[in-house]
C-alpha cells in the first residue's frame, strides 16, 4: 500500500515537471516568435522609404556662390554653408591618414559596414541600456550626414548600414574608397562656420588642404567628433589633447613613425584667427547683385548651388565713388548720400554707393531709396520740348510767381525768390533751372509726353500725369540708379541701355547659365540728344552746376527739393554717366545747415560728382560730345542771347550767381489745358536682371 502511494506521488511530481517544462518551452517559443517579429518590424522599417545611393544629395553638397568683379577678381561669396569642395589629390596625404586613424581604422578593409566595430559598440550599448557607442564607419557617417538624421535608434543605424553597403558597391575598389573618403571630407562640419576640409584649412590655417602638415591634419581630423568641444578658440588645451589622441592612433596603425609623432606633438598650434565675413568691395552693390540672383535662380541655388557670377563693378571706380562721398560728408551727423555710375555705351554699372555706412544700415539708397528729384527732372521736360519742336531760343516769361489755369485748382509756380523778370529763352532757363519757364513748357508739351520720355530714357517709377512733375514733384520719387541710367541715355546719343549689374552666370562645373544682353534701343533721336546735351553743358559751364566742372566736356543738371530734403546732381561725359543724391534717410530732416551751408544740388552733390568723375576718368582722354544739329536758329528775341545769362529766380531751390535780368515782357496767354489722360505704365524692371 505504501509502495503504491509512493509510486503515485512520484508520477504526480513527474507530470508536474513535464507541465512546467512544456510551459517554459511554450513561453520561450513565444518570446522567440515575438523577438523575431520585432526584428522583422525593425528590418521592415529599415527598408521602408529607404533612399537610393543615386540620391544627388550624396554627391552634390551645398556649394558657395562666388562673385567676381569686372577684372575677374573674386570679391564676394554667398552661402548657407561655407564650403568649397576639392578632389582627392587636392587633400594632404597626412589628412587622409589622420581621418582614417581617428574615425575608421579599417576603412580600406571593410565593405562599408565594420562587423567588429558593430559588435564592440553593441556590447557597450547593451551594458549601458542605450545607444552610446557609434561603431559607424566613415561610409556610414557620410550617409548619416547627407541622408540621415541625428536620431539614435537601431532602425536608423540599420538603415545607415544598408545604405553604406550599397554605396560601397557603387564605388568599388581603392579608387571608390578614395572617392567616398573625399566626399566625406568635403561634407563634414569642422566648426567656426567651416564645412569641408578645404574651407576648414583656410579658416584655421589660411592654407589649402593639400598643404596641411601632419600636426595640422591631426588637429582637423579630431574636430568632426565634436567641433564645439574641440574648438581651439574656446579651449586650446582641449584641442591639443584631441590632436594628441589622433596622433597616437596614427602611430598605433603604423601610419606615422614615433619620430614623426614626437615632432608633431611638439609643434605649436598656430592659428589664423577667422575674420568676420564681409564683402571685399562695394557692399551695397553686392547685396543688390544677391537680390538679382535670388530673383532669377531662387534662394537655394544662390546659397547652395556654387554659382560663378561675373559682375560689372570696377574696383578702381568704386574706390573713387566711396572716397568722393566719405571725403565730402566727413562728419558723423552729416546727411547720407548715394551714387551710381554707368557706362553709357553698355549700361554696365561701374560703381555704386548706397549709403555712408553699410554696417549701420543695409538699406540701399541707390536702388531702394525713391526720393524727390527736384529740378533734375527738368531734363525730361527739355527733351520732350525739343521733340515737340520747341527751340532752345523760344522765349517764356521768367516772372515769378505765375498762375497757370488748371481744371479744379489753378497751378501757382514760383522761382526760388519772388520777383519780376522778363522774357527768357529755353536755353537760359535750362542753365539756371528756372521753375516758371519749365512750368509753361510743361503745359505746351503735355505731361503724358514727358512721362513717356522719362520712361523711355530709364525711369521706372510710376509717374502721375500732372504738370507738377516738371519740377520734380513726384508721388513716389526716383532712385539714383534710374537717374544715372536716364542721363546715360543722353551720353549714348539717345540710345538707352538698361542698367546691367551681372554679365555672366555659370554653374560650379562651368556651364553657362546666363549672359547679359547689352543691346540698346534708340529712344530719342541723335539730334535731340545732341541738342539736349549742348544745353545741359551750359549748366556746368556757367549755370547752377558750376561746382561740377571737371575741366573736360561734361553736361548735367542740378536738383533740389523745395523742402531741402533732397539734393541731386546728375551728369555725364561721353564715357561715363553718374547720379548723386544727398539727404537724410528719414525723409524728414531738411539740409539747411551742413558744414554751415544750405544744401543745393550745385553744392555738395556737384562736388561729390566732380570728385568721382576726376578719379574715374583719370587716364581717359577727354573727348567732345558729338553734335548733330536740329537746325534751330537764334531768333530776334528781346532776351539776352547769352545762354549763361538769366536771373536768380531759379527752379526749385537751385541757385546761381545773379547776372543782369532781361527787361520785363508779358508772356502770351496760354490756352486752358484739357484734363490729363491716364498715365502710361512704366517700362518693366530689367535692371541687371539675369
């Protein structure tokens, strides 16, 4: 009986153990299945939306755009990442050895994935319970930088491994390894705004990557791991310790000898301290060029596409332009000024000053500041009058003030100083900028014809069809760029060349993307341009623009707004046209006392213009303007026929000396004008547009 009970007990225990074993086996099988499923999910996730190794981001890293002046010298760079790619043979052999020793000792042996490195990293990760060790090869790191993210997950690492393996299949052999290593060195960040080995070499040591020494290469090879931690500008000792670590790895891998190690470890870390990135010349002009490029090619291509841009800027002329402004307005509280110079034969912008201090204000007064032109706008009335057949010797009353009947409200026009004058020729009124004469001329010519002339010659602002524009009373104002372009049309004998800032754009491989079209268009006849030029020469010879006399044939026009907030001188020679504006950027402050003088167009602006022209044309033979007669003859007028005569009652606020006034005579009554028709649209904005 006892034996039976014992046997039953043993059988019961055996059955219990079998159930436990079966349960354990079932749980193990379940865990295995779940683990296998999880692995499958991870693997499936790794393959989901996996980029191809033909992705252009792998081979086309962001490149900086380079800008060159008209002499072919590099003067500016535009970039999101300061990078300049180089080829394998343009990198120091020390750098190749140093980066391999530091980042991937078995780079030339593994197929893109280093199993030994992964197992070592996996052991550390399991011990720590999180991803701590990378175990990534150089190929994996390159894939991560170009196509991946900084997220530390097993799926991400598996994706990197797959792509790295495929990439090495695409670039096989020693040559393929060299290519991958070159792409990696051109891609990684070295701190201090430097992307790629060439830029890093320039930033830290002011030399090309091919000229790096062993000590310098070891330093740079240690940077990518943590550019901020190993920056020599914040912790030089830490940077030197990191360099020593790289050198020890190079010795261990037999890349260098112990003697080379000793020499490099004792080599002082002499740095070329980075300079604040600035434009080498013409900062306002370079910003203008950048905006034109963005308009044509888009932001990404300008800052990452590695464009090569040839511009029209002339370094010598730019220097004279900046000096002309700074030497004339040399006090801290002086007004600002802008200047634009254009080659009338091509429309090429040779110099541009957009303000007194680019660091204080990036606003470009030369291209963005639309200001009242004052009497400088009378040139367009003069050209329209000549087109209508009005002779330079036709006479108008110079008495001031004058009231001209207008629909709704009459137009009352005054000269700078009220007074009674006599008859005055168009030639005299031009030399001395007489408001009342040009107001009467405007009524004869009609505003729509003046607007057309201004637009044809290069003014792109919207212009209202109102008589007040004859005296520069514009709704939106004009820019110095437009005024220089318009006056250049006269210098080119009536042929208008749209202003050009960019002559050529190529991509990083040298393929031509854009070339400027310098074909001009005859907008006024040569005879009219010649006659207008002859009259504008008298402005400089003895009129309001005497301060712009440069001792060679030149023509131009002064302009001063009635509030003294804007002053201009726009002029040209056969070889160069330039417009100078002066005023306070806030548009509110009148220039009633600058260096103790009230500002007119014939004072500081004319002085700036003359200084610039003397320098810019130094060495250029003086030539006369070509003259083509319109057949005008002097009439038997009672007015003084001397073109340089006239009274002090000048247009706007421009002033000239007080010559004898002609005897008074009443003007012919003018018919009441018809209401103005809608203005024509301005020409399209093609300023230097690529």
